[in-house]
């Protein structure tokens, strides 16, 4: 009877608990709490979120499996195949450009990013919204945070990345006015959200076509948000003049051959600024590729894979040519 009374007392106490600090057994949670409170989140909300069983005691085993270095290498190798497969989706990409012309018009006008580039990114990320995410973003990052040991530089990066993304999710849901248990952001196994696959710490670049809080599962918001990201974070401030581009299909084939022969290579970079790691650069001493090189660099701010960026350019280039051909045909 005494045990029962004690449990009831503890339960009642929890209902009236006051949260006025950021003290947690897990120091990473303490850091996250302090960060979100500084951003305007209440102590109570931050504590309830980080103490929620449904958010911090559930783990994503698929995420943990696929973020291992061996799996990441495998996914990078599959990028070329993915580019080749996506070429057959060009008709769907063209239809998307036509169906959402009003949103693409605004994206080009406001952020100066070619509509074909935006559509190509959305196609590569989720096949224009056809791929539906099945993970929960917060649980993804919490899994990484609680299981990673800060021994290597990569592991230290994973910890920092997880903490900033978890903080962004808490801030986002606080602004949305939803409880921690209702804060469910469907994501990929890597924690990327919505049609454009934004990491939560990039939510600052989201924008709604209808002037509300952006919903990345809506095509119009995905279009504008991808354009804003490229403009603000990648410096994509001028529309590509496609006539200045080289023969993209030919360059793409040359790059894949180069990538196959050279294990440590990059389409645009000779050196990693953060780590000092050197690369064999495909575009080095090739001034005829300078114009292409600059835009590949910008797209690599969205995804730092050379294969990803050249794949986006290829899809956009083909879509542009198709749209031009259709525009030149006389209407009946």
C-alpha cells in the first residue's frame, strides 16, 4: 500500500513539475536545451521534449545501420546508377514544371534559380514527392547522438550534427504549437525532411508559397524552399545561361570514366578546406569547363557529392532542351 501511495505521489508531482533549468544526466541534452531556450523555447517545453519516452527512448535501427562508413561508401557508388535511371523520368519532370509553373515562375523571379535545376533536385531527392519518408527525424538524430562515441573526427561531427538538428526540430515544433509527442516530422533514414529533403538545421531556408509556415510535403513550398536554399546558402544568384554550357551528356560520361579510374577525385575541388584532404580535380586546367564548374559548386552545397551535382545538371539540361523544343513547335 505504501508503494502504491508513493507511486501516486510521484505521478501527481510530475504533473505539477516546474522546469526552470536545463539539467540532464546526458550532457548533450543539456546543450540542446540551453540552445533552444536561448532561441526562445520555454524551459518547460524543452524539458518535456527531451524527457519524452516517445522521442528520446525509441531508436531507429535502420538509421544506425546505414550511417556506418561501409554503407555510406556503397550509397556513393550507387549515385551514378541513380542518375542514369532518373533520365527516364524526364517526362514526369516536364509535367511537374508545367503543372507548377506559377511556383517555378516565382522561384526564378525571387531567387534567380533555374526552374529546371529546382525540378531536377526534387526529382533526385524524392522523385518529385513520390518517395514517402518512413522515419521520424528527431528519433533518427537521437539515435545517432546517444550511440556515437566521440573518438574520431567523423564521430565528433556526427554528434555536432545531431545536436543542431535536434535543436532545430524542437524550435520548429514549439513555433508550430504542437506537443513533443505530436512533433512528428517524417524523414529519410538520414533525417532529411519533405520533398526537397531538408535537414532540420536548414529549416531557416524554408518558405511557403502561401505565406504561412512552410510545409515541405507541399510541392509549392518545396519549390520555393529549394530555390531559397540555393540562393542564400549556395550563392546561386544568376540564372544559368544554358548556351554557355558545354555538351553536358558528353561531360557526364567523361566524368564517370574519370571517377572510375581515380579513387580520390572531385569534379570541382582540389582540396577539402576543413580537413586539408587533397583531390584529383576533373576540371583542373580545363577553362572550357569554368562556367559549368561554378554551378556544380553551388549544387554541391545542397549535396556535396560530385555525382549528385552533375546528375542534377544533366537532368536540368535535358529538361531545358525539351522545353525549348516544345516551345518552338507551332501550336495547332
